[in-house]
C-alpha cells in the first residue's frame, strides 16, 4: 500500500501585516514534491497540500495570509510571489518553493509516498485585517477578508455564493481523456478572478456568533458543507458536469478527524507561519487512527481572532474567510505552481473513491481543509 502525502496551501496570517508572508493583496506558498513541485485588503497565507493513498500510485495535488522509506514524497508549494526551496532526502523527497510577490505568501505543498498509502498536504494562507467603520445599519457587514477578494457590505436574507471561472483559467477539462489538465496561468486571469468573485453575507449569518475556540458540531458541519459546495460547483463547471472525480462529501468521520487535527495543532502551538509548514506528526496520527487510505490538507491563516475583529466573530466572518481562502487557492496560486488548486480539484486522488471532507479552525485562527479517502 502506498502513502502519498501532499501538503499544499499554507495560508498564514501575521499580526498586523498582510501576507508578504501573509496576505493582504498577497499570499505566499511553498510546494514540495518528489516528482515535481508543483491582495487590496490585507492578505492571508495559504497552506500545504497532502495526499495519501493506499495501494495507489502517488500523484499529486490563501491573503495575509498548500521519505523515501520506500517511496516517499513531500511537496510544499507556496503561493504568491515568494522564493522557492527544494529539498531531497533518501527517506523523503521534498520540493519547497517560495516566491515573493508584492507582500504575499503562498501555500506549501507536500507529497509523500509510502508502500502502503498516499498523503497529500497543501499549504496555508493568512490574511491581514482592514480598517473599517461601524455603521448604524443593522444589515451592514464589516469585511474581514485577508485575500483581497471583495465582499458585499450589506447582508441579505437569501445570500448565496459561488466560484466564477475567469477567462483564460489555466485548468480545463479534456473531453478525450476525461481528465482535468493544467495549462499556463496569466495575470489577466488572476486579476479578473477578483472582479467576478464576491462574498455575499446573509442576514442570518451576521446575527450568528461563532466561538472559534469551541465551534459546535452543527456549525462545523455547516461551514464544511459551505466549502464543499463551492469546490464541487467549480469542479462541475470546469468539467461540464462530467464526474471525472468524486465530489467532496461532508461526513461525521471527516468532521471528527478535522477536529482532531485542530486539537493537535493547538496542543503543539503549531503556528505554521513560524514553524514553516504543516504539523505532519499530527496529520499522520489522525490519518492512522482513522484507517484512511489517503488524505490531503489545505491550511489557511485568517483574521478570525479577537485582535482583528471588533466584536464577536460571526458565521459571516468565518464564511468570508473560507471563501477568500478558496478563491486565492483556486485562482491566485501561481507561486505554488497551482498545487493548492490541483488538490481542491481532486487531481492526484483516486477518482473512483469517495472523498470525505471536513473543516476545522484552531486557536490561532488557522483554517484546516481536510480531504480523506
């Protein structure tokens, strides 16, 4: 059985900074691979991507903030413009890329292969807070975006969100091979993605508080389903509804595993901006404890802490952070060779196997996007 780990998208947020490492209008990413390595508000950082699959060959997988024991691969990809690093060892092959763009840090991506399972980890992104004024209007929404993707400033009862594909997007579906293929990214496509993708707060969400240090299971499920819907919808649009891979499905097992990951990061005080990547030992322990055959993590920093938000954190705040992080990983991931986007698109996972999905948030405000098979 093979283990394929890919840690991609490391979205980290630095306090009072946007992400040069974090992101205001910037994100930074690092990507590691054995085979290959794969904004105006304050930015967030992206995380790593990791995939693990048993008996499968390894294939790999936001603003202030994606070993060769036998066959092991690690891939970290960084987002926005930041330098890249590459490391290789006899037990694990690593490629780490970091490119610098205006003040952004992009995700990291790590892919690991073992005879028994695959792992894929994506990186993280962290946003920077923006100054805002308190409005008397009860439906007024104060944005906490850290990835430079806009939001509506007034909540509506039936608000909904989607991901719109910019012209010239580098990923496309090949009708002949029935697979997603990667082309060349353009600055125009990235810029357009910020014009056509906007978060819309709902009146129910701006009036619902969230304790990020103790999120209820119901809220965790709602947030996870929100993210899964965004990613699945984009997959369907790109493939003209052809089921080239399984949809992300929110399950009790994945929610529990994602929660355990956040607890592990908390216990280790693992701030990926300071540690330089994912807490791999925690990810491996959760993976093994649940007998998964593959996993992938995208981690992103956020502004979801009291020091950045005036008043309690709301469900709208959390959804906006999730929306911005996914947009940045999908449409502005050039500095990490688009490894985070590939992970969300299911590239490198077993296309015939169920993809279980869950989100969690640790005490540092880091958002964990966990994909399991």
